[in-house]
């Protein structure tokens, strides 16, 4: 295919760029059969192949047939189907290799360790003492204030997604609220009261300016270029 | 609910902080997180491992996990998320309650989930492929949620002796 300059890329519509990404995506070629692979499962929405760089023998990769870069782009019914198949493959791994456990692993975004611009679900059969430790989730101590702040912000956002409306609150403001907090139960109550003041009262005009900058999911998906 | 499971207790403890709750799953923040923004999605029923979780609960849990992942992107300005299910003791599962880990990632957070690839010969790969195919043949039937039986109130019709009732009117006409 002809080489494209940056100038060309700028002039393209998002649809054209998406089409271009599809053409250049090796996993889309694998799904369509243009590139050889070891397919272990296929239906109308997903394809499962064996990873060529396996963490353990039997490491399978589940690919949606449509091209999606990261998980938030996938519609709900497809996502549900992908993970139901992932569960079935995990079960198949247990039976086929007499594995004692499995890992299901998804990386969203380059920072999380995603390497190809096609979302995939890794299913890795595990045996005791197989020497793989990377999937053990580490545990670190965290400042309870920060935990509380995250919890407040996240809960509001999730409630909003499910249709319960609140004012927008960002992490920095939640943290600012936290230092005034007293120790123990009183402090928690105080924080909750403050939160209630913020959310319960009439929306102030100032708050509208303080909306967090919106994260563009497409931007994260485009970081691969 | 199982009494000796710490997670079950946490789920049914009403004072506990939950960031999401519905009839099937609960989402809570990990108290000792891998990174700021480490969420656990737990089914409300007690299922020790993945194989015991019904398909429709699992599907629902992942749809919620996806929504939480989006919320992490938007609120904590994370640049990526990892979704990890550790299944079975050999898989690194720490407690006897199935859960999905969602970890918000940022550049330079010191986490690494990248495995070292193992080199396998073509022959080994072929055997694995055959073994897997044998087992994946059975995939296709997914467990759906059974509709709850609709409770109907029994309403027996009583014939009243009202003037307006057609049946009574008719009865009187017979000599």
C-alpha cells in the first residue's frame, strides 16, 4: 500500500483512519485468515488462537472479530459474549491440560502493557509451582484519606453512568477536602457531611468551571501510532 | 452467603463502602491496592472459583467491570487499565471468593504484568492445539438466567346478586 505522510493522516476523517487501522492490524488479518495461526475456537463474534509467545503451554488469546482497540469501545452484548467464551476456554484449559488454575488477563492501553492495537483477552492455564509470578496482584499500603477520596469520586461517577445525577467532583477537590478531616469516626462523618453539602445543595455556578478535563477514549486508543 | 468468608461478610455488611451494587454483583475498593484505583468486582453469591460462577453472572460482572474501567479513565485520568482474574490457588487466587481485579494504570507506576515467553517447539504447539480443539468443541451453549416464576393472584369470579348482573337477570326469567 502507498506510504502516507502525516499531512495525509491529518486530512483523513476518523472513519478513514479507523479503516486504515483495520487494514494494518495483524490480528484482523489473523481473524480473517490472511495470516496463518493456530485457531482453537471460532464463532460469529470471536476467534481464539494460541499465543506464539506463551507464558505457559496452552496460553490462548481471544480476539473479537470486529476491530476494537480498547475495551470501552466494545458494545455490551459483544463484551458479554467474549467473556462467556473466555470462561468456557478457561474451563477447556483445565480439562485439556489438567491445569489447576487459570489467569484471565486484559490490558487496556499501552501503559497497561497492551502491545497490539486489537483488544485481546489472554487465558493462561496454570499449574502449581510453574514459576509464573507476574499475575500475582501486589498489595501496597495506601493513605486512607486517598482511598476515601478515590471512593467518593468513583462512586459519584459510576452513579452518574447508571443514571443517578450528582455534581461533578474531581479527585483534586476530594483530596482538598480530606486534609481537614479529623482522625477516627468523627472525621469520616465530617467528610461525608462536606460531601453532602457539595452534592446535596443547589449546584453552584463555580463548579461548572471545575469540571475535570474529559478523557478521550479514542485518544487512548490512538496512542499506538 | 457463607459465614466464614470475609468477602461475603463485607458484601452484606451495610456500613461497608461500596462503589457499586446491584442484585448480582458488588464493587469495592481494595484496601491494600496495587495502585491507587484498584477495584474488586465480586458476585454476591459465594462462588469460590470461576467454574462455579454461572455464565450470566460472569457476563454481567464483566459488563460492570468495563463500566468501572471507563469510570477509572474518566475520574482518575488513568492511561490504561488491567483486568485480571486469578482463578484457583495455582493461578494466584488469594481468597476463596471469586473476584475480578481492575487496576488503574499510569506511566511509571512500577507495576509490570508482562510475562516472559516460553519457547515451545512446533510439535508441542500442535499437540496443544489438538488438545484444546478437542475441548472447545463443546463450547456454544451458555447458561442464561432463568426467568423467575410470575406470581399470580388467584382471583375467583364471584357472581353477585346485583341487578345489573346479566346471569342473574337471565336466571329470573326462567319460570
